[in-house]
C-alpha cells in the first residue's frame, strides 16, 4: 500500500542490468500458515554494464526476510539493507552465490500476484512483477536465468507438485510430506516462473512434433472438472500443429502442462511449460459453455501456447516492450482462429472490439502508444492498446509485406533473437531486413497514441471517366502528445459499378486489366488518387477488411450503404455498411419526437438478410446484431446514454414489429435435430435463433415466449439455453423471466462458471439489472469478493453492459461503482483498477452525466491508502 505519490518509470531511463543471474535454485516449503522460500542465485556482474556496479539490488514486495548468505556464509545485517521493496547487498564480488530465505503467506494473498491459494491449491502469477512477492530477485525481464525448483508439501493434501521444465527428482520426506524437483533448461525471466501444488486430476494426451519428437501433454484440474478438459486439449494440439505449419515453430520441452485455477486476475498465463488458466478460459462442456466460450478457449489456449516462441524463447527487454509479445501473439492467435472458423466473422469480432473499446481507450485519459513511454504501475498497461491495437500493427506489417516476406521476417526474428530479451524495434528491423522494405515511418504506429482519422472525399468526372479520391489523415492529440505526424497506413479499397460488379482500379495510365482491389499506402497528410476508365460513378468500398485501425469519415448516403450491404464482395464491408446504416438511423432519432419516422429501408434490408438462405449465414448472424450502446456512445461527442438507449430500443422494436413473420420463419428454419457442432454454420444457426427470439420477446410476442420457454427447457447445449434465458431476462415477461432464472440457478448452482453466466446475464440486463437487484446479487451466497470472475460477472457486467442502469441520471450507478472500487482496492488492486475504467471516460458524456462521474472518481481518489494501480488511473483521468 502506498503512502507517497507513486513514481513514474520512463522508457528513456532504461539501463542494462548491473548484475546477471546465471542460475536460480529454489526450494519451497509449503505449509498451511505460510511458505518458506530458499533462493540461491548464481550471480555475476554484467560485462555489458559500464561504470561502478555498486551494491547488488534485488526487488521484493511483502516479504519477510529470514536470512542472507553469500557464498555459503551468513551475512551480518551490516552487509545488507532491507528496504522492503529493495534488498541491497554491499561489497559483492564479481561472481558469487547468494542465498536468500524469505517467509510469505500465500493463504492471505488476495492480490493474486506471486504465490497464492485458490480453492485449496497453491498457484502463482508472476507477470509482470509478481515474482518479487515470492522472493528477492532482479525482477525484470532482461535478466534471464536457468531455474531449478524443489517443491515440498504435505503429500495427502498436495499430491501434485508442479513447476517449469522437466521433473528430475522426487521423494518422500518426514511427517507425510513429499517433494518434486523440476528443472527448466531454457533461461527465462522471472515473470515466466510458475508453481502449482494441489490435489488435482491429471488428463494426459500426446503430440508428435514435425521432427518426430513425442510430447507429453497434461491438463491438471480439480476432480469435479475432469469432464471439461477435452476441448482445450484438442485446441492445444491444433495450436501446436498450426504453429509448425504456419510459422515453422516446434515445441521445445518434452512436456507441456495446463492448469485450471478458479481465482485468477486475467485470462491465462504462458509460464514456460506450465500454462496457468483462469478456469473460465479453459474448462468447457457442451452443457456448460456457450459457443462464444468455446471460441474464446480455443483462442486463449492457442495464444498462451504461441507465446512459447513469441514471448518465451524471444522475450521483452523491459515492460515498455510488452506489445512485442502481446501484439504479435494476439495477431498469431487471430490468424489461427480465422483458419479454424470463419475468417470474416473473426475479423468482424476483432474490429468490433477495437472500434468499441480500444478506440475509446485511445481517446481517453489513459491513452498510450503501443510502446508506452512511461507508466506508474505496469499492470495498468495490459490494455486493449497493447494487445489489440498491437496486433493490428503487426497485421498491417503482414499486409504491407505479404504472406511470404512476413514469414521470412518472422523466421529471421526468431533466429536472430532466440534466447534474448528484445524490443519492438528489433521486431520491425527483422521485418525490414527480411523484406527490404523501409518501415521507418511505419514505426510511428508504436510511438504515437490516438486513432488516426481519415477523411475521404470523392469526385467523379463524367467527361474524362476519372474518379478522384482525396484522403486526408490526422492523428488526434492525446495526453502528453500533440502535433503528430502522418502515419503509414495501408488502405484497402474496391470500386463497385451500379450492378454491383467490381470495377478495375486503374491508377492513371495503367492497362485495363488493373486489379479490382488495391491496398493504397497513405503516408502523407493528404493524398489524391485518380482512377481512370470509369464510365459511371462508382460506389467506393473503403478500408476493406478493416485494413488499418483507423476511423473513416466519408459522406455515405443511405442508398450507398444499402447498396454495399447487399453487393460488396468484401464480407467485412457488407457488415460494416449495415452497421453504419443502423448507426445513422439510430442517431437520427436522438432528440427526435417519439413518433418520428424510422427509416423503412432498414426493415427491407434486414428482411432481405432474413429471407435469403443462400447468403453466408455466419455473416447474416453478425449483420443482424445492431450496433451496441457502447459503440454508439463511443461515436458521440457529448453522449446522452439514456437517449441512446431509447433510440436503439425504438429501432429494435420497429424492426421486430415489421419483421415478425420473417423472424419467426427464420427461427423455425434453424431448428432441426442436428448434433451439436462447433462449425461456423452451426454457430450461426444458434446465433440466428436466439437473435430472432430476443427481438420478438423485446416486443412481447406471445408465440415467441412459448418458443423461448421450450428452447430453454429442451436445449442440449448452453448456447441455446443461455440464448433463451437471455431473451427472457431482457423481456417484459416478468414471471417467465423469474422462473427461468430460478430454474437455471438450481440446475447449475454447483458449477461456478455457469453461475458466473447467471450473474452476468442479470447484471448486464436493463430489466433484471437495476441497481437494487444488482445489490442483491452481491449479497447472494454464490457471490465472492475474493473471486475476480464473480466481481467481473456482477460489477463488471453492470458497468460495462447495462449502460442504461449504470448511467442512471441520478448518479446512483456511478456512486455504486466508486464504492465497489474502493472496497476492492485494499484486497485486489489490479481488479479495482480495471473496474474503475468506465468512470474514467467522463469527458465523453453530456454535462449532467460527466459531473457526477467526476464526483465519483474524486471519491475514489480520496480513499485513504489508495493502491498504485488505482492511483495512476484515477489521477490521470482527473488531470
Ligand atoms: N501474459 C498473459 C497473456 O497471455 C497476461 C498476464 C498478465 N497478467 C497481469 N497480471 N497483468 O496475455
Ligand atoms: Zn499474451
């Protein structure tokens, strides 16, 4: 806990470490009332560091120091300073062995950083700076060492003892205790260390690598979860094969382990050879997991596995380089998911997340570059910008270089930097060296925060047959950054003729066989492109496939959008046209009279989608999702969430009223007795079914109520059951809603992950999630403040999804959130700091909202002993 103002750390101040660690020998004695950690480090001065090395400095956090020995001799207290967060050992030789013994209390660790207990097992989370909560250590990623770890614990309570690498010894000890020793042959930074001890069941499988090596695959879960492992295990094998096929990356240890734990701050962690997962991101069965959960699990299993190369074999020099591993790995897992399912749907989902949440972050008080220049608390920088925008930046390099040269670049990167801790600049340089392309201007994507805005104007010259496109770019100011330079933007586009036919894109005097799609490279504040040989005014299809993470302004007419919605050969842009049209219609109702006319052509466009089974149903299912309230808020300058909610609801009701029969017909078309499958087609069917139900229940359709009840009761999978439940919960059929919620809880009360769904369906609903009801959820016996998933499923869902209730004009939603943030700040600062985010967007809202949001933030700011995590976010947003 903090007493003074936290320090800011600057990238500029990076210095190579004074001392390097060659080897770490750890011995953990695990007990119920604490753990003793014996840590023997083989240390030497760093030959690359200049000047007088001074005392050895080790990082520590919440440790009780028991002893320090140098080369086997206990050191007197005069030889070292124990400052709590630093241990300084004076007068050390050029090479020596240091043994530090510390005592920690995992059973009282509610921050879930370092070593802690979750449902009776011991587990760790060391990224970014959790290892210093276990023992004193130079806890920075550019110090890489080989680890040997001996774990000792009671054998009956903790039969399974795991750490990184391979098991090399095990045996019995006195008093019913036992030990296992693990050795990891690959030097690694401390953030990749992991330990698990528990009464876990082992699920085994194997994988033969491309060079014929046999890998032992294991999942460790609590006995009640054994039936929920198969999907993740298969996803792991698919990931291993894919990384060999697409990136030429083979797994390197003989054993790969996955452990599921219930209490976890994030999704999962790529510890070397021992990935630790939040249960909700790895355990699944048809009866308990939705399609979305299955897809998320597949993506996260792949993500963590891919880190073995992009993160572990080649790691980050310092935490400013976090996107080096995260952006690249998210890009890799997105490519993988696209290959496993529908590429268009995957792209739509990623673009939606980016445009809804990352653009908002990039326009808010915590906006930061993909490679930040400073931070107070690094945990606050595990952001959508580092992950998702970082992945978009890598995707743009991929687009600029093309498949083959990109692969040449990644091969060079892995070869050149294997075993090293490097920077995003090293990554870009490898891409440049392999391709011969100059990416110097492109590097601005790593340095400048803010979402570039492209303003597009066009003009058609009938007499000359020339279509001119003028594109201007501007990168907005962000905290601490103004007057930004133009960035290097790949801009994919096509032109369509009046029949919907793709037209050749002939720049100046090119031949008529010009391509039908081009990627223009924008590098200046303004470009003008001339397309020749056009006999009619084309409709432009801009930024196809979302080829860059930018905003595009172009004065689309509703005719053009309707036309693109049904004709654009680029699936992503068909969807995008539909979204833009819906946004336009919803926005035009803001502040309009209650009986203002709603665009009738929107109904016809949706009818066409519902009636034509020859269309790609996966795309149709996405196109039928109206833009979310969060996205509509993001698009406004002075948002009035209540008005946005009303307008969106009105459009939804209008569509549903006018499409009653089509929705019903669509629903019936999707029902048949097919086996549950996870193909894009089957996922689309289920999505269409629940969307149709949701729309019909929204307008109180009685026949749909019966269908929803039947779907709820008869579902053979969680997607259908939850889809029906959600439709009921979001309807005005109060009795049916109450009954379904009660039945659902009764059915799944023993399953924490499903109970989390149950919480979030209610807290996220404008009908079931008004503040008093949310308060009741917090008092529910299944709610647990110590479990981050529960907090997210109630408090997070309320503030993140139930925007009408959260933004109640009386300010009660803000006050509520501030109170929960303060409560969590003492026990789990990382979670508190993430939870406060919705309040930090106060400048985005109309005055009556923003003043109250500000007041709530000030209340958090004034909490005594505020954690560094929350301090940074709150102070930056009030600045
Ligand atoms: N590296 C993990 C990943 O795969 C995330 C862990 C972050 N943990 C944290 N406490 N900030 O993305
Ligand atoms: Zn990651």
